[in-house]
C-alpha cells in the first residue's frame, strides 16, 4: 500500500518532470550551443557547464514563482521581444577579432545562455511546476536531472555546427519561432486572440521566425560589407 502511494506521489511525478525537460530543453540546448560556438574548445566546455548549471539553478528559482509570474500581463510579450533580439544577434557574423580577452568572451557567452534560458523557460517551468504537485523535493530533483540532458544536447550541437554552419541559421530561426509562440499566449492578449484571431497560434510563431531570419540576415550582410 505504501509502495503504491510512493509510486503515485513521487516516482510518476518525477518521471513527468523529467519528460517535460527532455521535450522542452531542445531549444535551450540550441541557445547554449549558439552562444558558445565562437569560443576556443576549452572555453566552450566551461561555457556549457557553467551556463547550463546556472541556467538550471535559475530555472528552479523561477519555477517556484512561475504560476504568479506568468499570470502577469505583458511579461511574455516582453520576453518574446527579448528573444527576437537574441536570435537576431546570434545570426550576425563574428567580428573575427583575435585580441578579445578570453574571459570576456566566456562571460558574454554565459550571460547570453542565462538570458535566453530565462526567457525560453517561462513555458517550461509551468509544466514542471504542475508535475511537481507542490513538492519542492520533486521540483529540485527533476530539474537537476535535466542538467546533463541540456549539457549533452549542447555539446552534440556544437560538433554538428562545426561541420554544418547552416545549423546556426536554423537555431536563430527557432528562437524567433519560440518568441512568436510566447507572444500570442501572453495573458494580456491571449483571450482576445483566441476569440478573434485563433490562427495567430500558427501564424505568430512563423512571423517570429521570419523576423529573426529577415532582420538577422539583412544586418549580417550590411555588417559583412562594412567590415
């Protein structure tokens, strides 16, 4: 009897939390890989490790306040705008300056990882908080398990991007897509969109992807010509 109770109240919710992170951490791994791609190999590993670890710790704190935070109007709209900006910046060509201090590059990559993970985790944390059913122990364990998942995914993406640079463009476009999804579900406009423009749930993400791809590529070409 106690065994059944523990399964229903601990193991099943824990598996649900892990499942949510497996499904929803793919875009976070893309951000980590994109942010660390220009660093030397040794610093790539540091950026992935510290960036991922700090992002997970931040996500635990965010999840605690997730339900209240996401009921605030305009929060997702602001996050979507920030995510569009990050996606555009990641599509811009590298300056190629070799005299930039490694520590500055590393810290910039970690800051980008933290900022993007903060924005992209808004939907993730709601699913995790619901699965945890109020248990702080389940919450911490479940999110901690996602650390190696995110790190492994980012490491694999870095290796793939070295051979196929087009992945960078795809990753930046993905951020635009996520931004569009976030924007149309903001509490300030969600009800109106559902009643009058339900098609925006499909069109909104596409618009976000086009914005990042169009502006990012245009600014990239201008930057390359002026270099």
